[in-house]
C-alpha cells in the first residue's frame, strides 16, 4: 500500500492517530507532501514508516530543507507520481508540473482539503491534513496497486471512514 499524507504542521511529533497511524505503519511506501514543520517531526515519520518519500513545504525548517527536495517523482503500481507541496497557479499549474515530469498522478498538499480530481490531463490528489484539517475532514489517502497496473485509491478520515474511492489506471 502507498499511504499519502500532508500538512502535519507540528513542532513536536508526527501527530498520527487512528487509521492514519495504522495506514502509515502498514504501507510499503509513505508519501508526505510537505509541511512537517520541524526536523524532529520528519524523524518521527521515518521511525513509523518502512519507506518515506517526502518533499518540503512552505513552513518547513532548514533541517528539513537540507534533507528533502521540493519536488520528486516515484513509481508505484506502474504509475509515475510527481509530488510537490504546491505550485502557484492552482490546478492548472499542478497539471503542468505533472506533465513536465511525465507523471500520471500529481500528489500535493498546502490547502489541507482532501481532493481527487481526474478531470485534467494528469490526475491530481491531495490527501488533506491528518493533523490540522482547517475546517476540512482530517484525512489521508490510501492506494493499492492493481494486478494489471494502476491503483485503487480512497480518501480516508483519521477515524477510518472512507469518503471517496477511485481508480487510476494510467490509460491516456
């Protein structure tokens, strides 16, 4: 499983709880789309996950910035994922970022609003924030590789309620 989280905004711990903590511990890969805030929080995530892939957010300290890139690509389920915290210009800029990086899916954060959008050329996925939802649902995303490629995904609350399910097959 690929677990996607973002916007922890913590100065003292990973602030993982409930289903989100379970999903991080169960995941083959954890992707964090930025805004850990303090390097000690990044260290906490690394202790909880088998493989953590992160990017920096606009609130991350110098220690995090020295350890993580502001954007990265990786593959999972035969799909190419491009991850960033945000890009000025909203969904259009995020889609352009994904196309420039040859991605099937762009993972991003910043808004704290869980979002799945397949309407553009590149699928956009924001897991929301598990720790500081700012009026949205506290959430994360869980993606499972499909046998023939692609992923089956879901947006999940910290309490374990699935509120959106989707499939990304990588077909143009």
